[in-house]
C-alpha cells in the first residue's frame, strides 16, 4: 500500500481557496498553496460483534455490553498527514434548477453536504481498523455509539457543491475518516454493511 506523506505545512484553515475552480466529487485535504489532495474512498469490509459471551453469561449485572463494530481492512490508512489540524474540501455533484441547465450559483442545489458525514477516529486492531457503531447491554436497549468517536468540525459552502471544512482543535495521532452511509446500526449482517469512509491518518 502506497503511503502519501503530506508536509507539515498543510493549511490550518487560513488559506483561501479558489471558489470558482471545479473539482471532481470527493473529499480533499487542502494544502498550504491551495492544492487539493484527494482522500481515497474505502468501503467497510464487514461488521463484527464483540462482548457477546460476557453479555450472555453475566447479563445486565455484569456490566458487559455487546458491541457492533464496522471494520476497515488494513491497519492504517494510505494517506498520512503530518499536520494535526488539516483543512478539507468536500466536492459534490450539483444540478441546475431545471434539467439540462448550466451550473451557476443561483438556482443550483447540491445533492449532499458535509452534514451527511461524521469525522470519526478508528481503533487499530491487528491488520484492521474498527469503529463501534452501537452497543447493547445492561437494562437499556441498543444505543448508538458513533458520537463517542466523532470529532466536531465546521463546514462553510464556498461555491455550489463545494464546502470548506475546518477543525476547532488538533487531532491526536491516529486513524481517522469521514464516514458516510450508516444504516441498521445494530445489525452485523453482511448485506447491511454500507459504510463508506474517506480515510486518513495523522502521523506522530
């Protein structure tokens, strides 16, 4: 797997990009000079269940919880960033107010936005990366757990279908990704594995 080591001079969010320039759909890291460096899109390999034995044997009094995790193949992302607070750009397809019209700013709507994504941190386990989607146990039902691994970010639309994404704090070294397409969070069936991730790592 080829790793791309980006210089520590990646933007901290202060560099203005050319809002009139076009970009292919995807998620990009914004370099200091404004260059857009595409992040690869990975699909989750499978989901796994952990803690089932403890949850069954000890029940709600044991404190053990069954967890559903989504799994990415590979212990680390191919793209490694030296900057702890990179800036990103999201590019989405746009359509005119009427079919066949040109994509000018007025009357154009984007199909999705960064609000449809979650920036999350993955746990490394052997040759894969894992993210807990939900847990069940104790006296309550299944609960969503993604928020515990999520990192807040700010998004600003700079042109039709183009959003500038910045962070309010540094990212500790680790494995990250912009996660999309979550469904059936309490299921481990292969047909429910729809997670897509624009993944990257922050180097030490």
